[in-house]
C-alpha cells in the first residue's frame, strides 16, 4: 500500500515516523527470523546428537551380542571336547 504524505512539516514528520517504525519493524522481523533460525539450528543439532548416540548404542549392543555369541560358541566347543574325552575314557 502506498501512502501519500502531505507536503507539510507535519507530513514530513509523519513520513519520518512511519519510516522509523518501518525500520524498527524490519529489525524486529530480522531478530525474530534469527531467533527462529537459531532454534532450528539447535533442534537440528540435538537431532543429530541423538542420532549419533543411538548409533553408538546400537554398535555397543551389537558388540555385546557378538561377545556373548563368541562366549556361547566357546562353551559349546568346550562341551564337545569334554563329552568327547568322557566318551573315549569310558571305552
């Protein structure tokens, strides 16, 4: 919307006041946009951190599962050896 100011001292003052108000509004909008940008950046950072933490937890679970599997396989091997020795000794 275009506003026409009268070519008077009051018109000049009104134009200057509107200009300052518009400049203030623009600064406020820029600050709000910066605040929103900062919030989005923080949120994205937290999401990335959470994703990384979940990845580390999954890797730790996988490592634990692998270690448990290896222990179980070693026990089975030991049982086979023990039973094999018992069978030979009983003959």
